[in-house]
C-alpha cells in the first residue's frame, strides 16, 4: 500500500488531502505542531478509512525537528510515495513592521521546509521510479498582498516546483504546485481575515489537484476566475516550457543547429 506524508495534515487543506488519500487507499504520515489535534485527526482517519496513520509532531521552524521529518522521508525501509508540502505560516504585518523572528519562521516553513523535505524525498522516489510531490503555493504567489512577505515565499514555491518538475521527465516521479485563492479552512476566520464569496471548499482544491497531477501537469489553479488570471500571467513561462521541451526533443533525436541561434 502506498504511503503519503502531509505537513500540516491535521487541519484545513492538509486534513482534506489526508481524507482523500485515505479514501484512495494510502497509508498516512501526518506532520503538525499540535500533538493533541494531530492524535485526534489520526484516530478519526483510522476509524473512518481503516488505513495506517503515523504521526510526527514537529515544528518546521526548528531545524532539529525538520530533520526528523527529513529522516522519515529518506527512510527506504518505509518509503513515502506522496509528499504534500502543505504547512504554511502567514505574517500579517507589513514587512518593515514585522519582527525578524516572525519573518524567519515564515521563511522556514514556507520555503526552507519545502526545499529540504522535497530534497529528502526525491532520491528515493527516483530510485523506485514512482512518487509525487505536491507543493501548496497560493494565488498570492502571482499577486501578493501589498507589503506582506508571504507572497514572495509562495512565488518561490511556484518557481521551485516548475524547475524540479522539468527535471523529473522520464523518472516516473511527478511534481505539481497548487495555487488556490481563498480556501475555507477556518484559518481566515480564526485570524480575522475575509475569504469572500469565491472561497473554495478544501475538498474541491484537493480533487482538482489530484486530477491535474494525473494528467501530468506541473501547475494546478483551482477556481475558474483564478485560472483566467494565471493563464495570462503564465503565458511567457508557457512559451519557455514549450521551447525547452522542443529543444530537449531535438537533442534526443540528435538534431543540432549549426552555429549560434539568430
């Protein structure tokens, strides 16, 4: 049976991924900071779906605790087939007013953890010639809230995923970034933020992500209104991806251009 590891897997979008992957027959490894909520979520998933659920209490802002998750991902005796980098932090202050400690925590969860956990998981996946990495970015990676550093981190997730997805061609391993707008996870309500009428249910985001992953796509943008905007913003990169694919195809066929391109 395949195993999925989900960071922030005890609430919101992470819990929705856990439920859907359990329905699909995956055993689970859930990572989160809240030990009690983590245990309760694991118990509910075991009872509802009959899957094995392992829990790792870890604070991804702490290097030593991130290392525990990295070691679990690199454990070849208990391979992880799906990594969902879902955990996130948002500093709700202007960059110049936020504390350096808060900004560093945001960077460590939204960027450093994604980098390190993906690096820990990929070698084993490539060796086994199967696996998927799902990185939860955000529409804010394209149009960030003014003055917040959160959007910059999510823009990095989009670019990072695009880069590694291109390198995985032919390995049997896939990577996809998910760029949803507002999602009804309860986070906005708990933090006094408005989601608006366009906010999506987390289950709809998960369904769209897994459908796009199955089609071999490297980017998922749930919600038609968001897709229209992102399609326009992504046009230059879409052209570059097509040219890169053509160049790779030509190299594989032994086609070489004489002299420098004009």
